[in-house]
């Protein structure tokens, strides 16, 4: 942490009009969630499946053999397709007649097939102070031997809802595959808060003599950059106090 502090101090003092009035270090809480979810494989419905669904919508079909004769397709192939459509929830047996389900009707209208995939698990990292989900950390956070205080303006997060988790996963996990189908996050089955990470941050309280302004620079070690959200929070709460404090000190020294 000392090396990082020296490097940042040198960057800030490249401007001769700038002074570092104070330095503070504190922890920012970041919450880890364990999330279970599943995707669907989304693809364009092929002609045969569309024909089969249309037949089930318009006629009473009891056996694969009836459909095989009607479409002039091998019975074994039709039987496999019927089994697949039942497994996908597109059709059901009702009084020994194959009928489209609501899902089957919807997918027939759109011409798009959603095939559910196996359940998956991932971690998500949430910063209450930013109300944002962050990417996984790429490098080890610099350590310190000091017992650092908690960020003084840390927010107590509202309960995170499943639809917020689903939105974040959709942004991160949805993708278009090379063979033309999409894999899309369809549902969040569970999410549990597992732990709270304590992320060290370096706060520099600054003064620019030429512009006569006090301001904050805060280095976020998780994001590895200056954090304008935290800087704004600190400035809104303390900039007036800083001017009063250091203006009074300057008058006493004269």
C-alpha cells in the first residue's frame, strides 16, 4: 500500500498549483452474492417442428404413426421429435390427444424455440455505496497492517430483488453463438449473500491554489482507478468544512 500511495501522490503533485492537504485510508464494503440461474438456448424453429406444432394445433393426433403418414416422415423420427417437444413443454397429452401448451402456442407464433439448459452458478459483487454490481477483481488488493475504519458514508443497501439480479446476469451472460443460436439467462433460481469484502481506498484531500478550490481524489483498489462516485460523496459532505478549516489555519500562520 505504501508503494501505491507514493505513486498516486507523485501523479497528483505533477501540477505545481496542487497541494495535498490530508490523506486518509478506509474500507469500502462490497457484498458477494452466490447466484444460481439457468439459461435457455434460443434458436429459430425449423420447418418440420413448425409443421408438427401446426398439425397438433389444428387436428386431433393420438399417435406418432398418424403424424408420420400425414407428413411423409419416418415414424421413429416423429416419435423422437414428439418426445423432445413434450420434454420442452411445448405439447402435452390431453385425453390421449396431443395438444399445444401455452408455451407451445407462444413459440409457434414467434417461430423461436427456447430450450432450457442446465442450472449454473456464479458470483456477483455489489457495492452499496455505488448501488452497482462490479466485475470480479483482477488483481490482489494491496494489503495494509493498519486497522482501517469503514467508509463514513457507506450506504445500507436495500434488499436486492431477483429481477435486479436477472438484469445484471443478462447483461453479462447473454451471448450469440457462432452457429446462430443465442444463449439467454431466463431465470434466477436462488441468490444468497455470502460475505462482505472490505476494499481499501485511498482518499486525498486536495487544494488547487490557482483555482482556489478544495476537492477529493479517491483511489478505488478494487476498480484500480479514481472513483468519481466516492469523490462526489465526500465533497458534498465536507468541502465547506475543509475551506473553513484550512482558511482558518492559513490566517493563524500569517
